């Protein structure tokens, strides 16, 4: 009611007190008020039968309930502590809370709005500043300013509740629920408190939805409904907005509708333009009506999302250019973009505005800096993450790496993998199932406290859905193996949110040198749909056929040096070691450090045991669209099933760079033939990961992998390759594997073989420097090294 009188009550609930007291003063014939206290009462008592019907019946002797609650000090220098409220069955619970707060009168206790679910009784209890006992003629709008002089703002309590709280506060779940005579209560533990804190961040919401605070991370991409684990992005964004008292508005748009409207007539629905009857409310989110089921016959979708305050102040808007075949995918993807950007901010709330703007531009996000900072200003006190704390020995960064394949900047304290090699390894896009446990270990005292565990935790490789350390280790394992590794502590909040007995963890964290120890067993690997289709329909599988094609080309060209562009986990380089060839030097380039780590492990062990002619091998971390002079002039270059994972303009850029600067004698490029998908997707395998709600999937072929940015027809691939060859003095021949080139729809995997022509007089070759080395050496092997060991950088 007060919000209808003054919208500012939303951000300053203390105004309610003044409105209510002022209203009570006008009802002097009905209500008695106090000029010095925050209470009033009826002048005429209730009827006896009313009192009797509402009173709590006492049964037998008085009972004492010990209820766990949390003391949240206003000073950030003081720690949040566990307290016990001893509430008598014959007493009033607010008397106990008032005493805990050091107040002599219960009427001085203020109660926050509920936190969490709508039915929750979890609230913050705190002292009412005396400045609220203002003269009734005072300006109500000065109430907030009047309080500022009374005491310090409790940043943690204010952040949790979404309203300004001054002085110490008690977080408790206790009270009389609607139409109940019984006192409701439940313990609020330190773990509960810390889960509430991390639950106000996008990453924390995802971690909690997976029940894996120390293992899960907010994924970097939305793949498919079947592969996504935990809460969906849209659901998480709505939860995040509800936690921060914001409103998200989704505006899906069909590309068919866009093309039918002229630029002048097209108007996107804005929050302020949206009449009530034109909006639908779903799970606390606003969705533009008339769009949800508007397209059932093809086309694609884009979706914008705008986030506003309760006053409709603009906070941010995301308008991605990506389009999707399903409207639900467009909504999930725009939600995830916003969540990722917000999550990066919560990781470092002190990020300079210039960097914040730059990251927003990269995700097609625009925001109002003033309103944004105003909404999230308190998170700077709460989520100022300190990853490298060294004082008191809380978290000591190790300078030594006890594993040959640790990633730069992601150091392990130790790593050990045990068990026989089953040969079944994870790859990008595969679903890996692991059992794991995480323990807090105190150095030197051999104390170990279990924090978190799971018997069956599933995640998609290369989706960013787990912490980098865990994925790096799993990529080096085979099914059935177990791994043990330790790492430095993450932020203390995460540990306390994961621990069942957070109070017991605090002394260890504050006085001991601790680290986390992970134990993992790889239970199962489910290959990506594309790989399963190829293995089921082709013998040998397409991947092996591509390797055999490359081996034949190597033999025919008598190549001694080979570079694999986009080598991934090294499957091609590994397979080449199984064949006798003329190769003496091999190299691989990829942008995935985790994949390179896996490749290094495989190649190192295999080269040490082999008697091949290869005397040098090296793996580089870098983009294949950038030139590195160390790989210039190789005999043969390969790029198998890579370009479809890039944007089309990047694929063209790669073609230009490799043929004009790297200039291998022979270049082999393979990519899926989109026309063959109709055959692949007739198999039963193709429906295992389909969304049952997608009614249009049978009307057009899907890409073979969710990560593919494009898939070309034979004509498109031929045009791309022919144009590149002509421009850079190469000839090109077309072939393929899987199927037949003589019958429709051609090969399943189409291949272009570029052969460098002689330098013509009119050719002007670009000048390159021998010192262009943007790639970083991840692993290097040489047969001249007597120990035949890897050199990591």
C-alpha cells in the first residue's frame, strides 16, 4: 500500500514506518501511539472470544527451543558468526532477538522482507535507528539521510536483503506463518549464509543448481537441452534478477518477421512500450506476447533481453546478432551472454569502466554505468575476490609445478593418475561422467576434512562447465582411471558454502596453510553425436578414413615436415605414429590449452616408446589465423574438420594466412558435406539428443555438431577453395571420404588438397619476419635429448 503512495518505498522500506506512524496519528480515537517508541495499540481491547481463539495454547511445562542463527556485524572487519537463540515456548521470540542485538525493547527491532522463496521466513532482524522517530512534519524523503548519521551501513546485511540496514543484524528463520498458531523455525547455519551470498551471483546460482560448488563453473556456451546440466540460463537470469529486485524482459523475434517488415516500420518492444495485455509473465520474467508460438514453419530466431529496475530504470540490454533455429535456444543463449558478463563483473567488481565497456561490446551488451553501479555497488564489499591471499598462510601460491603438463597460470600443487589405460578418452563435446570428492587439507598436520563429493557427476568437455583444473585432469585420463591432485584455495566463500560444518572450517582457514585435494574417477565417456553417427555408419570410422587419406598424401609427397592446424587433442598426430612415413618433424597448433595438454601426454609417451623416423615434435598454443614464422614452409599442412568450428570470415582468413604466409607445399583441408546430413540424420542415433518440443527439426537438416558455425555444400566448399587457390598460386583437387563422389549426395567428409605452384615472375610474395613468434610452446620433444623427456614452457 505504501509503495502505491510512494514508489521510493521500494528502495527505502524505512519510509513505511513514517507513513504508518503518520496514518496512526490520524486515528487517535481508535489507536494509542507513543511519541518516543515505535509501537501503537488499539484503544478498545479485542473481544474475549477473539483473544481466546487466537491465543497459543500452552501444553504442560515450558519448553526451550535452541535455534541456530547468524550474527552479521556491520563492520566488515568482524566475521560473521553463529549464534544460538534459546526461545521459550511461553515467551516471545522477538524478545530473544532484541536481547541478542543488545536492545532493551522489542519494539526497537525491525524486520527485513523475506529472503529466498516467497514462503521463506528467513529474515534479517536489526535495530531501528532512533532518527526515525522524527517530527511528523519532517520531510519523509529525508528519512534515509537521517539514518546515515546514526550508524554505519551493514553492507553484508543490506546486500542480502536488498534494503539498507544499519548496525548489527541477526539472520534467522523463525516466525508465525499464515494462519498458524505454532511457531515455525529452522536453523540458519554458516553454510546457509554463505550459500545465500554466492547465490546472488550468476556463477553461484549455477554451482548451487548442480550441487557442485567446488567443481562446477558457469558454462561458456549453451549447447543442447540434452547436454545442459543444472538450471537453464533463462531460469538463472530470472533468479538473479529476482535476487537483486530487477526485472528481465525478453523480446524474441523471428527472422521471417524481420524480413517481412520494412526498416522504417520495424519496432522492437521495449519495457515501457509493453502494455499489460501484450506481455506474458513466466517465472517472474516478462516475455513479449504474440511471438512465442508465432513461427512453426522454419526460419530462425533472435532474442533481445532488457533488464530494468523496479522503477523501470534502464540497467542493461543485450541484442546479440546470433540466430537460432529454435526460439527457446535464442532465449537461452541471450540469457547466458548476460549471465557470463555479469559473472565476470562479480568476480572483479573493481574492474575499470573502460574494460567493463569493452567486454560488454564483445557480447553486444549496452548498459547505463550510473544505474548499473548503483544497483550493484554493495557487491564490491562482498565479492571482491582475492585469489592470491598470502597473509596468515591462508592460501600460498606454489612456485613449483609437480606435473609435466600443467597449464600456464593454472598450477597444480601435485597430480597423480593411476590405473591401466583403457584407451577410452574424453574429447571435445563428449559427456564425461566422474565420481569425485574434495577435501580441505592442512599442510604439515595431515588433517583432512571432506567438503564435497558426488558419485556421478556429468559434464560436457570443453563447455567450461567445470573448473579448469578438473577438466585438464579428466582430459588426461581414460575410463576407469583415478586421479589425485591438489590445488591452492579458491575464495573462502566457496569453501564455507560447501562445508557442512562451516564453523569448524573457519579456524583452519584463518590459522593454517591449507589446500584442496581432489580425488576423481572417470566412470564413462559418451562421444559427441557426430562421432557416434560416423562410427555407426562408416567402417572404418570417418576419423580413421581421414587419417589414412592424409597418410597416403604424405607418402606420395615424400614429406618430411608436417604441421596440423587445429590439432586439438592430437588425434591425427597420434595416428600418424602408427604408420611408417617419411616424416621427421611434426607440429601442432590449437587454441585449447586443455586439448594441447592431452595431446602432449599422448605424444610424449608414444614417441618415447616408438622407433619412428621422427626426431622432433612440438605443440603450440595459438590461433591458426595468426602467422608464426617457425611453421613457415613445411612440406605438408593439415586442417581436418576444423574450419566449421570458426565463423565463415575466419575460415577465409585462415585460408589466406596459410597459403600466403605459411605456404606449405601441400595443404589438406576437410570439412563436413552439409548435403550428406540428410543420410546421417535418418539414423536412430540422430534422435537421441533431439528436443521433444522441437516440432520443426524434421523439416531441415541440422548441423552435425552444436559447435559448428557453418556446414558447406559441395558447391560452397569448391567456391571457397578454388578462389583461395587462384589468389595464392596453388592448384586444388577435390576428393573426400565416406560415401562416393560419383553418387548423390557425394562424400560425407569433403576434402580439398592445395598444391603449391612454382613462383611466377608476376607473383609478389609478402615480406615476413623470422622473428614473428606469437605462438607459445606448450610442449617440445627431441630424439637428441638423451633422457627423451618433454620440455614444457
